[in-house]
């Protein structure tokens, strides 16, 4: 697949014909090319050399800049494989209720925000999670009307699959009370949610959108993230938002952005429109179902806390098969959002049906992907492996909602909840993993994501730090069909981050914590000790394509 994927590296900055060179020395360079490396040379937008300090002197006189690392760690920059950039930026710059610990706290935050934003036509907010509040319920419409003074408000649940709104916002959306997913005094889901979201986001001005996107990309860069996969679509953000983000990324002042557009295609004309938008594929949050927190993930058996519900399936196997076949024929990636076991089964069955129509080898070569893929079985894991589907997963979901007392257990019961997010089983089966955040559902936090994958709340599902780190760096590049990136070796793109961190440890690939070691004879590059309670690494500099996007600028 890699031959038909454009190199997302930016054009080389204008200047001298000879590529600009940088020598980094006196640190720890995480590279499979040399597990003892302490220095690295970057030439233009590529890694030119990796090696030990003693050999670095031979480069010192011929470079344009020397970066003295003073013991810092250099790693490949992270790739966050699932992001909603504008929504992330709006949460960073607007009303964010992720820190609210009670319903009372949330209402107080809403009142304060409404008073401070008198000029906003519609108030926008995100992040409430009633399952974590002692009141165990979302705010009522009457409470929201009172808190906002009767103004329009759109406030998404943390999973972004449902929202609470004020009466004033409902009155701005004709017919919304007749749409599927509308309930008189409960969070909106389904079509009703999509309708109010479109109305709310239509009021975001180009200036607000640009501010939000820039804020999100700046936050990502400050965390050592060198590229993100934007999961957009007509029910999520809109074409103007998507194309504006890609244009902003092309300016080269932040992380790379790889765009996915979540819309079914049936013809070559449809595929061409996806390409014209700048998308790599008709994938990302193409919804096969919803979320567990909102009771909209599609299940084979009912929810434990709502026995009359099995969620909502948006695509059957035939629709999946038609989309995958059309994408494969057009040279596009296909992909789906699938969380519940019934939704995941439908996706696997559909991709397999597409393989029967146009050939298994072609399906495998296309590297189609599934977002979230939380409720898996032995059969669906085997299907992922056989069909070469990439699992784009979010370990922070388990950190936030896993465990016997978490939201998953409340929704599904403890026994079913223990089966969720089986990363070890996926890796054992040979399924490619790409890690992400689904920000703003969970925050941009790459080292925290790696930690969550290692210290999974269901111990048997945890993976090694090395496997998790690889899935959050090289895995994101492989998910877009690029096997030459996400690793610090000569010839690879110069996307890297510099970290202040503690002692580096080597972990056995088949165990989670028992065999941590500092023995350099292992021949394996070390990683920070991510044991809960330890400080996570602090990013000092992020470089994308040889250009500094966070930290001290290139001299």
C-alpha cells in the first residue's frame, strides 16, 4: 500500500541547496539501529546517522547546529492515531467539564462560563460524565436553562456520543423533537444528537475554529506528538473544518495531520470526492455503533444496567462489505468505528465478504482499520489477523472506565467488562496496533497512553512497554501504509522528541513488570520507568520533518 500513499513530509524549507544538518549529542537515543546510541545527525528532513558519542566528533565541524542533550532521551515523535482536533481545541479554549466531580460543580462551571461569554450565539462545552458523579445523573434541561439564563447550550458527554442541551437550542433546530434519539428530558443521541451538533458547530466562526485548531496542535506538539490522525466526517465536524485543518497543518508549524473522512462510498466518483477533500481514506469515525457510556454501543446481549437495550447498529455486514470493496477498488483505506461486540462482528463479517468478492490479498494490502474495537472475541480477533485489519485503540479508555468498579462494569457487568480491550491477545494474534486518545474524549497524553496499555486494569490484557511504545510511534505510521517511519534509523523522517526523564529501563517483551532491568547487555533500547506513581517524561523539544515545532527553535 505504501507506494500509493504520498509522503506527508513537508517541502524542504527554502534556503541553501545543501540540506541543513543538526548534531544531537550527549544523551540517550532510542534507536534499534544502535541500542547504545548517544548521538544522532539530522540532515534536512531525514535522519542521517545514529551512533555513540565517540564517533560524533567526526560530524561536529560539518553541521549547522549542535544540540547538547545533557543526558536527555531522544525518541521518535509519537503519533496519536485518533483525534478530533477542533473539538479538542474548543475544550482547551472553552467550557471543559472533565474536571467536574459532581453535578453541582458542573452547573456552577456552566453558570460561570455563560456569564463570561455573553457574545456567543451558542455556548459550547464538553466532558461531563454522570457515571462518575455522586448524583449519578446528568443535568436536567430545566437546570441547564437556569444555569445559562435561557441561552442555547450544547454540552457533549465525555464520549461525544450524546449531549445535553437547553430548550433554546432545541428551538433552533426544526423537527429535532421528532428525530430518533430525542428524549424529553434526557441526553440526546443518534439523529437528534447529530442535528443539534450541526446547528451548534455552524455558529463557530472561522476565527474561533482557527484558534481552536492551533491550540490543539500546539498542545500536541508540546507533548512530543509529531503527527495526528484526524477522524472527521459529515456527522462530526464538516468539510470546511476538515479542509481548514489540513491547510493549517501544511504550513508546517506543528504536527503532521493525516485526515480521514467518515462517509460511505459506492462509486469512483465518491472516492474522488474523498481525495479532493484531502483524506487518506473513507474511514475513522464511520459509525457502526455508538458508545458504552451512552448505551449506544451495539451488543449481542443486553446492557447489565439497562436490560431492555442492546445499543444501536448503524451498518450491517452488507453495507460494510460494499464500502470496503469500493474503497479497495479505488485505492483508499476503509475503516469503521466499532465498540460493541455485535458491531465488531458486523465489521469483520463485512470485510470478509468484501474479501470474497475482490480477493483476500487486495483487502490485506489495503490495511483497512477499525477504531476502538473494544469488545472482541477469539473469533473477531482471528478475523482481524486474517484480514490484516489495524486496531486503532485508546488505552486511556480502560484507565478511565475499566476495573471492577468502573463504568464498563456498571454497563456490562464485571465478567463482560473484563473482556474489553484485550491488547495482549491482539498482539499475540499478529494484529497491528496503533494507539491514540480520541481526544477530547480522553486527553492528548502519549506517555500516559503507553502507561495505560502496560498497566491495564485487567492484568492479562496488558502489554510490554516496548510494544506499547512501538504501537504509539511506528504503529501510527504503519496504519497509514508507511513502514519507513516512526523509528530513528538512517533514512527515516526526522520526526523526534527530546525528553527529560529518569533512569531508563529494559523490559522483557513477554512480561508486564517483573523483569525490568538496567542491564545494557540486553541490546534493547531502554524506556522510562512508567510504573504508576512515577513522574512521566517531560517534553523539551519536538521536531517534525527536521523543523522544531516545540521547544527552542533551530538556530
